[in-house]
C-alpha cells in the first residue's frame, strides 16, 4: 500500500510529498481546504506550513488531515498494480462547490 513518508509545504497551498515508493509528487490542496476544520489553515499560511506526516498521510497540529489516497491519486487507488501517481496534480473537491 502506497503511503506518504515525508511532506513539505511549498508556495500557497501546494505540498511536495515523498511517497513510500520513493516517488516525489506535488499537490495543490487549495480546493480541498474548505469547511470548519480547514478554515484556520486557509487564513494562516504559517499554520498550513506546520504540516507533518503521521500514519502515512499529511496532518496538521490541530488534528486536520486528508485521506492519503486522495493526496496520492486524487481519488481511489487505481486497479492497475503498476500505476504510478501523477507527478503534479491540482486536487478538486466536489463538496467545495456546495459549501
């Protein structure tokens, strides 16, 4: 199972993730950061940059986290066992449009 081993915040809401496979990917998380749990991260760039990795996913000190498969694949894990995650991905959230 592919998971996140290391993370670093880049500019705005973009993160660079090192995966357990050794792949390094970048993800734009802006569209995922909606709702009450993510409001502090949206308002305060320093809070957003305080991310770390626990249990294979990105977490923040206030307890917010994002599903690792969403971060790695942009959704469910592909059925192709040799699939590699895209290097760059701007993640989207269908729920953000209704919030």
